[in-house]
């Protein structure tokens, strides 16, 4: 008889929903159904029973076809390839455990390889900023239970983290936020009007590539100093209004995405966002958090960091 496995954690995005119910076959080899997951998470689990999925090592043959081989054969071939190589790139890592990464990095050190991960093109620059200036952060549980001021900056969780808003940041009723969305003020800062902006109380459209300047203006406004008429396409009156409202909250959080890490400035955009968060702590409790991506990409940067002191692109 099929059986349900409860409290399963979804590995797709940084939200890490832990309330999934997975129906498996009586031999525990096949996933038959998924409950509580978003469309993206459900697809991840259901993919395991799709035809063509690679389940064992395969080796390319001379005619271009693939032949299934044993794990011993695969390990032996890979070890010989690494020894013979002049310069190896070990890239990816986001879809495995921290323990496996650690061992893989040790192998890379023995063969003189370069280790890089997917964060190179997403939040690697965020980790560089955190190494530069630290980070005043919190847990998603604290956001759910305490945050009454929420900013989504350069991210669109309606698409990238589909259950984030319903579980943690906008709609859930927490211990100190019993009114849900009615008890929170939601801002969205982006260069275009997104589906996340549709559910926000305030949308701030920043000119593309001017995130650093706008964050600097937010810091200036927080200190009560003079501003030019517009910054990044945003009128100074709007900037002052938003900053004053953020000051009046009990607990604020900035969720930032690749809209900051992919624009000019990269890690410096995150530097100033963190410093604005630090400034706001002079007036109220404030935190900041990256909207990280799939599975264990965060773990890859952390393991490289504690082994070699740098979160990605390590030679």
C-alpha cells in the first residue's frame, strides 16, 4: 500500500518549506504524489519518475551513445582523469550535501583545481559584501512573528519563491503579527512592475542600475540630511516618506534578490543595503536577508568560506 511521508523539506528554493506530504510506493522507490508544495517544488519531486532520468553512471562511447557502467568504473576513470589533467574546473556543487562539498574541495586541492559554484552568477557577491561589512539578519520565523515593515528589493518572490509570501513575509499571522497583511506595510523596489509589486502597499520604481544611489539616498534621508530632487528616478519626497514609515515600525526586514547582485556595483550594492539596515537599527529593529536560490547553493559558499576563506571562484 502507498504511504504518506510527512514534514518533508522541499529543496528547491531558500524558503525551505517543511510541511510537504510525499506519497511513496510500498517499496519506497517511487514518488506517487506531492501535497502542499508550490508548482516548482512539486515538479522537483515528480521529476524522479519521469522517463529518461539518469540513475546510474554512464560513459560516452565512440559513436556518441552512452553505456551504463558501475560506480567502481566511474570512480576509477574520474580519478585517472583528475591526475592527468593540467587544470581542472570543478563547478556546480549546489545539488549535494555540505559534507560531500568538503571532501570534493580537498580533492580539488590535491589536484590543483579551480572550485566554483552557481553563486558566481547569483548571490556570490552578497557573500563578499557580508565578509566586508557583516550582516544584521534573522530567521524567517522571526519575520513571520515580528516583522511589520517588509521590503522586497530587486526580487520577485511571487515567481521565484512562490510560498514565501504566504508562509513568512506578507500573509501569515504570527505571534506579534496576528493581523497578517493588515498588520504589515509591504514595499517593493524594482526597475519594473512585477507580480510581487501588485500585492505590495507601495511600489518604488528605481531606474535600472541606480540601486546603489537610491540606497545611499535612503541612508541620507534616515539621517535627516538634504537630498536632490530625484534619485534614480524616485522623488525625494517619496524617499523621505518611505524612510520615515520604516522608522515607525517595530521590526523591519529587507529581502533582496538578483536585481541588486546583477546590476552595476554588485557586492557594493549589498554593502550599502547592509549599512542602511544597520542605520535603521538606530531607530527600530531591522534585518536583511538574501533571497537565495535552489537547494544547497548557500552551503557551497559557506563550506568554501570556512575551508579557504572565499565563497566562490577558488583556485
